[in-house]
C-alpha cells in the first residue's frame, strides 16, 4: 500500500485563520483542498510538507455568485469541486469551455473530490517525475526533485514538466481572473498571469497566498469550447488542451477571440496572435485553418507525457479546428464522441 | 476550532460508517481506505493503486462517490461514510448486489465493491439512468475482467428492481 | 460422462455460486487476511538494471524501532524457478541483480510504514554491469552474461523444428508471402495487487495464504526454496482479484514472508504496490516474427516458415514453454501441410516475461491473421472465404502431430460474418470506416504438467453426509473465471441437486486433492472431468440405495431436482437427503474421488509435449473501426465475436469471459504496452519501466469499451465435461489482428505491430500519400543463430511422430537483415 508520510494537520474554519497558519508555518506547509493532486504526490514523496492546512472547512470557498453585481460577471469559489462546476447550470450555459474542461478532468470520483482552486494550482507533470521515490532513485533523480539534471532536455537549465490542468486554458480563453488572499492582503491576477513557464516554479502565487475565487467576465456575445486530447475517455491527464472563446457580431464577424493551449508547455498560455488573426473575419474554414496553423506552431510538446510528441504536435491544428467549428455552430457531436468518448 | 495534530501521535476520531458511530484511533497519515481496512476491519473496500488511478477503493462520503485512498481520515469526522458492508439490509442483498451476482456483473469481484457503491450513488439520484449515464458514472472504476458490459446490464437490472420495490 | 440429454443445471444462466460473497465484499482476497500479532514486510529493490552486489549493510535497519527482522540473500541459499529447467531466481538476490526492481533485502516490522522507513536505512554497494536492453543487444553481446545457464551468451532458449520440407513447398507455391511483425510486450494488470500472508501454526507447520493461480506448484517450489518438508507446508490460494497468468509463478515475496514467519513465529503479510506488480510482471513477451508462407492461387497454404525472437527479461519463468508457444499452435486452425518453426528467447535486464492470457500464442496469431488478410487482398479472395476454404478437419492430426478433436471454427466464421453484416460492409464502407476479421484457437488445458510425472492433472473428492450436505474438494483456484461455479454445477448436475447446495473447498493444498492450477485454460476440462468421475461414482451408490428402497433396479433411478425417483414414474421417489441416509446406512461414510489425466499425445519427438491438449477452442471475430484520416485517431464502435465453446456450463460466465477477452484484446491492440526507458549510459545508465502505474499503463475504461455481440457455438466435445471447452483465453486471440485488418479496410494502411496507435496510423497514411509502402512495422529481422532443425515428418508424409534420425543436408539459410514485404 502506498502511504503518506507523517505530517501535521491543521483544519482552520476561516480564511483569515488559514492565511495566518500558512504564513506562520512557512514554506514547509502546504494547502490541501481535495487532495487529489497533493496526496498522490506525497505518497510518491514528490512533495513532503511537514504540515497540511486543510481548506475543507474554510467558510466561503464554495460560493457561487452569478451576475450579482449586475455586470454579468460570475464568481466561483476556489473550494467548489469540479463536479459542482460541472453541475452548475449557469456555467454550462454561459461558459461552455469551462464546463467542457471541468467535465473532462480525471474521473467522476476525482471530480467529486478535486476543487477548482486545486486544479488551477496543480503540480506540473512529467513521466520522469510522477514516479515513486525508488524509481526516481534508479534514474538518479531529476532537477525537479532531489536531482540536478532534466532527463527530458538534458541541456536545459530549467525543468520542462508539463502544466496539466484542464480548467486553466479554458479560463484563460474566457479571460478569467483569480483572487489571491494572504495574511498581508488580497490581489487579483488574470489566470494567464498565474503561471510561469517553469516546471518547478510554475505559479506566480506566493507561498503564503490562498486562491479564493475565480472571476469570469460577462459572457454575452461569447461562445467557448474546450477540446482535450488523451488516450482514454477517463482518468488521463491532457496531453493537449485547446480552449477557444470567440465573441461574434450578429452577422457572424469575429469581434474578439482568444485561443489558449494547455499541456504543451510548463504553463497554460494564450496564443497571442491567434485571436487577432480571426478578428474582423467570419469563422470560415480558411480562417479556422489559418488559426490552426498558427496555434500549432506555438505548441512545444515534450517527450515526458503519453503519446508520441511529433504526433501530438501534428494534431494541434485539427483540435483548434474542432474548437472553432464547435463555436461556429457546426454539429461536432460525432467528433466529440470519438475524441472525448462521451457527449459534452 | 483549529485542530492541530502533532506528528507521530495517533489521533482519535469519531467516524460514522454505515450508520454506526465508532471512535477510532489511528496514525494521522492514514487515508480513509487504510482506516476502514486496517483499523475497522472493513476489508470489503479494495485497493489497486492507492493513487486515485483505479477506483477500487470508492466509497460514499455524504452520499457522493469518492476515492477512499485519497481522503484523509482525519477530515472525515462527522461525515457519513458508506461502504459495501452497509449495502445489504441484514442478510437481504441490495437489489444492485443481487443483480450483479445474477448477471455476471462480478467476475473476480475485486472491482465490485467500488462499482457497487458508485452505482448506488447514481441510482439514488437517478432511478432510471440510460446506458450512457451508466457508462459515464462508472468510467472511474477500472474492471480488468468483465469488459463492463455485464456490469451495465447488472446496474440496469438493479435499477429496475429498485423501481419495482419503490412502487 | 453423463449421457442424459436434458440438464437441470448445466447450460442454464445462473447466479454463480460465489457471486453473493463477491457482491457483499465478503470474499477474502489475500490482503484481506488479517491474523493476530501479524507483522508486515516490505522489500528493497535494485535501482540498477544489472549489477553485482558487493556489500549489504542492514545494521541500521535492524536497529530501527519497530523492526523485527531484516532478511537478505544470505538467508536464502537455494535458487528457485517455476519450471524445473529454469531454477534461476533467488528470493532475495545474493550477488547479482538483473533488472530494476529485483529484490535484494526485506524488512519485517510492526507496520508497513515502519518497514518502508527501515528500507531507507539499508545500504547496498553495487558494481554496475553492462546492461542488455533488447534481444538484438542480447544476440550481439554474449557478455555480460545475465545467467550462467542457457544455450550460450544471452540466449536462454533456441530451437528449430521442421515438419516436412518447407523450402520445397514454398518453391512449388504460386506465391510466397514474407512478412515481419512485432508484438509489443504487455502485462496482466489484475486490479488486485499480489499479497501473501504466512503463518506458523501450533504444530510448527507453515501456512501461506496467497494470491496465486497455482497453489500446487507453489507448494512444491516453496518446499524446495525453503528446504522444508512439503508435508509441513500448506498453501491456500485465496480467490484472486484477477490473475490472467500473472500469479502463476512462485514469487519472491511468497518465499520471503514464509521464511520470516518461520523465523519469527508470527504471521507476516506483504502486499505489493502497483509498481512492484509491474516488476513481478511475467507478462506477454515482446516478440519479433518473420513469416514466410507459401500459398496457391486458390488461397490454400502450402507451407509456413515462422521465426520468432522473444525478449525474455531477466529470468526464465515459464519462458521455456513460452518459446514453444510462439509457434506450436499455428497449425491447429487451418490446414497447414508443412511447417517450419524457429524460436529464440533471449535474456535482457528487464522484469521477466512469462505467461499472459493466451501464453505465447497471441503474438504469432497476430502475424498469421494479418498475413492472411494480405494474402486475401492480393489474391482477391474474401478474407472470410479464404479462411473457410482451409479450416482444419475435425478429428485430424496437424503437421506437428497435435490431435484436433472437435472444431467449430467454420461455424464461428459463418456466424460472425452473418451478424456483423460483413458481406455488405467489408470493402464497402466509406473511407475512414472499416471491418476486419480474424480467428484464433487455443488449448483447453496443456497436455503435460510443468514437471514430469505420471499422476493425474486434477483430482476431485466428494464428501456426503446424512444431512444431505455435499462438499466438493479440489485444488483448482478461483481467479474470477468461475471455477468454483463450474465445479459446483457439475457435481450438482450429476447428483441432481441445486448448485447452491454444493459446498466448494478449493485451492488449499492442506485439504484438497491436487489440481495443477488455473492456467492454460485447463480447469473446466480437467477439473470438470475429475468432478464428473467422482460424482458419477457417488451417484451410482445413491441410485443403488434408492433402488433398493423403491424395489426397482438401479438403472431405472433418476437423480434430479433434489430427489431420487423412477424415470417412468417421477411421482415415485424419495428426497436426496433420504437417499443419502439410506446409502450411508448401507455403505458407511460416503465419499468418492475422481481424477483426470489428458489423453496421451501422438507426438513422440522431444518438445512434442508442448501444444497437445484434450480439446481446442476456436474463435472468429469481426471488429469495426473508424479512423480519422487527419489525425490517425482510432475508434472501435463495435465488435462481433463467435466462440466455439463446446458447451456453456454457465452461459453468464461464458459470455463474461468472451467479453473480458475482447476487452483485454482491445487494450493490447490499441494501447497497452510494457515499455522501458533507457537513459544514456554515461549519465545514469538506467533501464526503467517507463510507466509502472495504472494511470500511464493504459487499460480501457468503460467509455473506451465498444459494444460486443457474442455468439456461442455449442458443439459438445467428447473429451470435455458435458462437452465444455475453454473460454478464458481463446477469445482474446483474434481481437488484435482483427483490429489491424479493420484499419486496413478503413484507410488502406498496414500496421504490422501492436499496439496500433494513432501516431503509427498517421505515419502510415503519410507514407501512403507519398506513394510509399503504406505500412508501419518492423523493418528487419536480425541474424539469429537458430540450430539445425529437428525434422519430424508430418502424418501424411509417412511420419510416426518421431524425429527422423537424418539431419537435413543443406545448412540453415543464413539470415540477414531483411526488409519487409
Ligand atoms: C488519476 C488522476 C487523474 C487526473 N486527471 C486530471 C485531468 O485529467 N485533468 C486535470 O486537470 N487534473 C487531473 N487530476 C488532478 C486533480 O485531480 C485535479 O487537478 C484536481 O482539480 C485538483 O484539485 P484538488 O482540490 O484535489 O487539489 P489538491 O490536491 O488539494 O491541491 C493541489 C495543489 O494545489 C494547491 N492548492 C489547492 N487549493 C489551493 C488554493 N485554494 N489556493 C492555493 N493553493 C491551493 C495545493 O497546495 C496543491 O499544491 C488527476 C488526478 C488523478 C489522481
Ligand atoms: S521535465 Fe526534466 S526536470 Fe522536470 S520533472 Fe521532467 S525530467 Fe525532471
Ligand atoms: S486504490 Fe486505486 S483509486 Fe484508490
Ligand atoms: S471483476 Fe475482476 S476487476 Fe472487475
């Protein structure tokens, strides 16, 4: 049986208390929400915090406020489980991309446990790293934990472990922000800015900060979509995530667009020029193909996840096509069924 | 209240398992899976990876299917836990159990407790789910023996029997 | 065997007799065994693929609070191995480790956590040795030699057989097809991780509860490994949470906990982690194959020359048998006048390969069935017709002297062709969708045990008492396949009672007569025949007692529905319990035994013992695929399969075995692979399992599983109990080649290896677009020093089953790297 190491456990009731304990414990403490990422990591000794600060009882982290400010914005508490997000009718209706991303995370059980906040703060992944201590010892460890070389890119100065969160690219495409709370104050950053392109130092969140909520901008006029590549219909992390959000005028002309990629770098990221390329055009096959080619050129999959890397890069433009065609209103159900293996 | 658990000391937690309150003493690193199996002798809940990768350890926490291998037992105080041991009413099988036994829903039986609990949670919410809903609901439970088809049939039949009973 | 036509139990869909305990969670798997004062063991494993152990210092571990015992190789002077010819393993490596994960020490402590902590305190000094990563490397580097025994260098086994002059046959053929195939290794992946508990009882005797498929073999091997009188060891095979061949070896940890329990006088448990299960492995060998097949214009095969090269991993395991199985069953499905078969198994520094569902036969079956598809294509014959034209004859001998009894293959093909709509779909579906057909055959039990002896393969004992209680004892092991159910059903059928009224005591060497174990699909046939014999013997006694009471002659008595009554006047009779009372009063305590040995095989040549079976099962399968031309993405929406079962004892279980085989076959076809990662020698030199986890080793989820339509062909085989042949393994075989053939039908590319992944399909599509050979698969076959063949004339060429004395004059053709056809 894989077992956790010993640790101290705190179960605060309020955010302020949690932040205070977090600040007091220092960098050896970690927050635990659903635990679905942290606990496997601890069992494999990737992460060995001396103290865990549980967010399970912290009040207010499960709130949903839907357009209460009258501006059409929506705020989702970081402590909501992914199942909560999937079952939220407003998310489904207004932010299809987020719904599709959340619905494809892991498995039904893990979505019942894993939180939105935890999903955004997910550790980066690499198949030289997500292994037991003994296995890693056999390869003499790697830079991310206990060693000094990167086996994926032996000349690399930095770790290229993969950002594997599904919701982050969807939220980036939607232009979402997150709120970070600490004993010393509170701030808001865009989801895109939450990440560094570094497999070890992947979050711009300070160790004493708690992610409390996600703010989604008003959805009117926008359509969004998320397409995930993975081997099986459940369990598997993405080896490619394509998220798109497009705002169209009534005549179908694109007014604004964002395409974000997941699982092809150490961070999820917005493909800068892709949106601009579509603006002012209708979503024609040509425009979609052009966007696909551009986005594909930005994907840099590494040989540290499932499936062949050249192939993974090769299919990016197809996946961009699926997302944009779905947004255009094409009937993508058959393709969706083949790729996701269930309806979304 | 801030419950701080000091290292290397056992903790005492009151758990409500299958409707029964029990005080259990265990090392705080133990997951619900370990506490159920090793401290409470409820070995009906199985394990195949302890990393969230198979679903064999699924139990219901407040009626929701979760993976007991990734739940800290110390966080379960005051919550309702249901395991396969609590499924039958006395010696009478739950209709799902009966259907699994009758229709080949169980071969080696190792994935069975996790799947039964998952299916129970589904049927408690949706008494008449279609095949697609069933496929989705148990997609987090690996079964290496059956190929799942007889499991679907068992759940469908269990659902039918439960609806009969409810009439 | 019973001759009655109407059955009350056999053939009826029923709840399996152990179903209730499985759905209540009461079935006690090995890790569920908890004993008072039990301690826990963990093993330290080698981080090196190949190294000499210079020193082990366990002193700090021994001092760790809570540690009771630390064991190393010194505690286990005797080697072991499941086959008598390969006693090449040590419970804990004394001086050499041969793969990453090879155990070197064990800690027994108050709990697992403490034991794990103590493992960190053990210091081992290693001198790394050259790593052999592949069969090609093994052939090229006789040194560093992984084992001192074997043929030579790093070749474990190498052999050649020729049944008739194949070169001559090929020369006279209209066409010769030459193809290379590669079948990647994969593993069993039972959801239950191996666990064992050992305890010493009040009399000082050892009991081992274990997740094993073969308690009898474990019993023998354990006695040797521990140097303990076998009479003082009892092995209890707990029901397995899936086996698939992965629990057929004696495993290191079983010996370690046994020794520890004997030393400490306390029960000791171990349960492997998932990663460790990947290291135990004994799974499907990666096999490179070369087929040269002669064919006439009508599609009939004239001869086949098959060469195989197996990657055996670090130890022998069942490898000596696996090597044979990469060829010997080729001739049992289609008429094959001449056959030449060369095989070679190499050692490499990876976890040992062994028997997985289909043991050695799925690999060449894949090659053969894909090659037949190519032949059909070239000759413009429908693939189903091609096969139907040459199905082997019932009650015939094959070129390699296997005796075929019943064969339902033609019917299987006809039925899948029918239900799949083959005629309307094959070659007729729109681009991107396709249908593929393939067949398979498997043994219903191996004709010989793994150690030479003349005793029965299965024994069954029955105990009856005046309460009407029927208890059946048999060494067979319940691994999910339903062997307890078959046993109870057969006894119930013969004695005319309900299956639930039979109590099964199985898989316990301390209580049950020997059955060789749950492998090679032998249980239903062998245990079943033994059970029939035992039950018939009792039935006679009961019928006699009832007859005496009813004052009629015993032949007129029928035992059915819990009664003994007159055939022509069912109203006149007595209850089963009364019958038992009368019989017990008459004869004293009632019991009987039955046993079974397979018929003697006609082959007389050395090596002819691998392949014979009391009966062969046959399967035909059609798979539909959808392939996306832009990405190569493959979807399998539907599978149709027909299996020649002889008779279904419990149709529910039989269907479950077929669907489970399709499931596993699709995994092997599409995604499962046991693959390794080699790091640059100057940096680390590691050779590690790439993905030893349930997450990254891909097994289909419910969402990936297609619909399956199953047809059972029931043509009872006279050698089998109520005519029932095997179903646990055979239906897996055609699935992989059917997928490959369907991909060809869908998009016109050949993937001559498994798994068939979207990147390979896309690469082949790109080749096709460029006008190149639209194929992905192995490009060459290395030079393998196969020996001169042992020549055995086929039955129709005047042979008598012996090898001919005179060796062929022409030297074996020198094999060079050779491009695929
Ligand atoms: C088998 C398996 C498959 C998976 N597949 C996927 C997948 O396909 N896609 C995917 O995206 N994920 C996947 N996951 C990962 C995980 O289940 C999800 O990402 C989940 O949403 C994580 O949330 P959590 O609440 O469980 O996080 P936790 O494990 O509790 O925390 C994860 C990290 O975030 C930090 N953290 C948590 N909450 C906060 C907060 N509020 N503020 C600051 N930091 C915080 C923790 O300290 C920790 O470092 C998978 C996991 C498993 C075991
Ligand atoms: S990317 Fe390199 S450094 Fe990072 S986890 Fe993988 S091997 Fe280690
Ligand atoms: S044991 Fe595998 S998911 Fe919990
Ligand atoms: S019945 Fe064996 S794993 Fe599901």
